[in-house]
C-alpha cells in the first residue's frame, strides 16, 4: 500500500490526496494511451534533498507525449517546478515521484481527442527489488513474453499501455518464485527487464543493448554509462544474446526504482560468483554517490528541493 501524503498536484494545483480522483470514463483507463515518469528524490549528504535528473525525466515525458501525439497542457519548465513543489508541499526528504499525463473523459472510442490531464504524485518508496536484492543480487528468469517489436509499440515512450507487456512478463516469473523478468526482443536478443535496463560484464568488457532495439532509453542507463566512463570502465552498446548472460561474470539491472541491482542467478544458472560482482559493486556505490551528491558527474543532475 502506498503511504498517503498530504497533497497531489493535479492540473496546476496542489489538492488534498483524497480529492485527486478521476471519472471512470477517463479515456486512458480504457485504452492505455497516456504517458508517465518515475523519478526519485534523495536526501543529499549535506542534508538537503534533490530530485535526480528531473529535467531529463520531464523531457522524456514530453518525448513520450510527442510519440503518442498527446497534447501537453503545461510546459516542461512548469512540470519541473510542479515536481519540486509537490515534494516541498509534502515535506518529504526522500521519495518517488510519478508524473502522469492522461486523456480525460469526454468522447469514447479510439479516435477521441479529449483534453489531457496532468498529475504528479509523490510517495515514500524503498528499494524496488528489495534491500537484500541490492546487496546479494536477485534471481531473474527470461520471460516467454517478448518485448514488442520496434515498429509495434514505441519503446522510446514510457506509455501506460505498454506496461501490460511488462506485467505479463513479471507475473509469469514471480508466480514461479523469481524476482524479475528479462525480456528478449522479437529477434531473440536481450532487450530489458520488466522495468530496468540490463548490463553484462565479461572479462572486463561491459555491454548493454543499443538504443536502436526495443528498449526504453533509461535515464539510469545513461547515468550509469557516464559514471562508468568516469571510473575508466568503457561501456559497449551492442546486441547481446541470451546465453551471453548465462556465461557472464556479472549481470546487473538499472532503473530509477531498482537503482543498480545485481543479478545473481538467471534461468537457474548462477551468474559469475553467484552474488554481487566487483564491477557491479563499484557502479552501485558510484551511482549512490551521484544521487546523494557525494560525487556527482554533473551538478545539473541534482534539482535541489
Ligand atoms: N525499461 C523499462 C521498461 C522501464 O519501465 C524503466 C523504468 N522507467 C527502465 C527501463 C529504466 O528507466 P529509468 O532508468 O529511466 O528509470
């Protein structure tokens, strides 16, 4: 259960949590055309709080809307400010932020063009794949559900309806005891996990699937590539086969919610040493240093609350 906070930002105003409701004819509820983001705000080492890569997340929200041709009633600058206001209004030092833009009620049918509503919700959210997962690694399984082809669903958009694919994959593997699902693309190459991008390490080479395949352009993926460059560990963006994961020294998943989570087992094969590997540990600690302002590659990544 999400821990209730005081206020939710809806269409330009901060309103009480209980009043942030929608009509059952909300178009997005029926057909899934809407866009959203997931962002984290962290407490910095100096006691202040900062939303991590806020501008990039809001930019992606607008990219997603552009892909769907969903008109956005507010500017990027307004939504950046609205996210900051939502965190301040709820007195949160750390939280997860969920901006969402959706088509409201009015006409029904696929041709409808009802006005867009925008909301920003903030709540406290701990480690998405568990604290133990962060330290010891998780057990993953390749799902029988593929990531949709590059010309089926638009993978560069964080679009509500797309998540049915991710949920099918996640439920399938969770029901048989695994923590997270990895999906292959329609060609059979490694795509991403249900809500994370994937990195693989072997003999010191670090690789991740390229932007041109069916993956979301993860902001954590981008942060981690930059953090690794700064550590002198180059990352190759290239196609990766399923069995490359099996024989890897290390596999880890990255995402705003999951942060940097090691994979210790995949399809019942232990990966590398069977727990968090040394490169994963380095990247994890450099990532946490970045989000907490201990050592951030670019000061503009921290939007101070
Ligand atoms: N892939 C998918 C399918 C996702 O839902 C997410 C989470 N937004 C990611 C990757 C990671 O993206 P980010 O690092 O921007 O959170």
